C-alpha cells in the first residue's frame, strides 16, 4: 500500500494563533479560563485544552465575574463582545484576522447603505458572528437556488461577503448567480475565502486524482474539513471524514492500493501520524508527501500574551 500526504494540510495560521492564545492565557493567568464556544472545531484540540484547565461555554452569562474570557477563532456577534466588555472580565479575542476582515467589510457595506448577502452555512458560528456585526438583516445563502429566491429592496445597492471556510467551487456558482440577478452587486476588494481553505482544497483536488481513496482528518463540526471531503468526492474519489485512527473502517481499504490523507485546518498533525501508524499495522505502507504550497503566514498575538508576559507570569508563580 502507498500513502500520499496532501501538501498543505492541517493547522492554518488562524488556528495556530487561537490555540496559542488559550495556552498562553493559561500560563499567564492560571486555570480556569473560559472560552466561548469551541476555540476551533476539533475534538482532540478541545479535549486537550479542557485537560489543561479551559472551560468551554455557550454563552458569556456562564462566565463568573473576574474571569478570563476568550472568543473563539470563528468570531462573535457585536452584541456578545459589547456585553462582555461591560462585565468584569479579562478578554482576549482569538477571532481569526481573516474573519475580522469580513466583519470590517460588512460594517463598511452597511454604513454605505448596501443590502448584504452572505455566502455561507446557516448556523455556523462564523456566519452567526458575521451577520451579528450590524443591526440590519443579512441574507445567508448556500446555493444558486437560494439566490433566485432573494427579494431585496434595491437591486442597485447589493453587496456580498463569504464565509472564509466554504468550498471555493461552490462559492463561484453562488457568486455567478448573484452577479446574474444583481449586475451591480458589490464584491469584496479581496476574496473572503481564506488562503488556507483555498490551498487545502486545491491540494486535495490534486491528491484525489492520484489515489484510490481519500481520508480527511477532521471533526464532523469542522466546515473546512467537510468541504475537503466534498472536494475529493467531486473528483470522483471515495472520501471519508474521521476524527482519529479509531474511526478507520478496514472495509474502506479493500482493493485500494493508494491512500490519500489530508487534514482540515483545525486538525493537528499528531492525528495524521496516528492514522499512518494504524494503516501500517494493517499493511506495509510507503509514505510520500506530494509537492505543494509551503505556507509561512503568521498572525500576531494579543497584547498581554507576548513573550515578556509569559516570563513575568513565570517569575511570579
């Protein structure tokens, strides 16, 4: 059996930043710290942070006064951040900077009098955070069919933004439908789908054309991981989403000689390594990594969690 690893795969800069914010906050302030919603959508990551002293809550009302509160990488509605600011809380915002870019676009579009359409998945935390940036109703659509059903007041003042983790191919279809229905629709100056989403989808598309089956490492709640599975299937290759090695079904591998593995932007590399080990227990495997984009993006950490803050915390402990 041959295993081909997608490149790039796994953690993106926004996820790395969010996890590091939680881990540094624990070192600076000590446990417990509170996180609104899952910091990223990955069961392994969330459970490991719970073990270190993080408490994940659905609403900030569950956070005691005087506590440390962290907003997840997906961002929060403006009403949540405003309510939190009125409380006796130490707040760190782990919202991905690329999601914040979309928030800024929405605020500007609203200010300039545009009706806004968001391409994304209803109910996803990133979508809820984005539509919650302004008081006006933002229409959320996932398909060209939904675009056809839109009834906006002024067809000449329509703008759109996108969830950062949706399928690039699917979003193009929706954007085309929006442009057909609203020829003057205002686009973001730069595409909202993030570099990591684009890179991983491009890589899995290439991978799927070279293998008999694709295993996507990621949690069921992870939007970008689900999209990777869909992209692989779109090439015509069977693909399965799994949290870890325990979910491998040997039946998937029957008559398969080349296995492709990728990982969503919130899935750590250790899970990929464990899956490789499991496959090698079943059959002798050659492991190669395909050529691909080498990512070097880094996002700065919030003030209060810099190296000097860790050093001070260590000296005072």
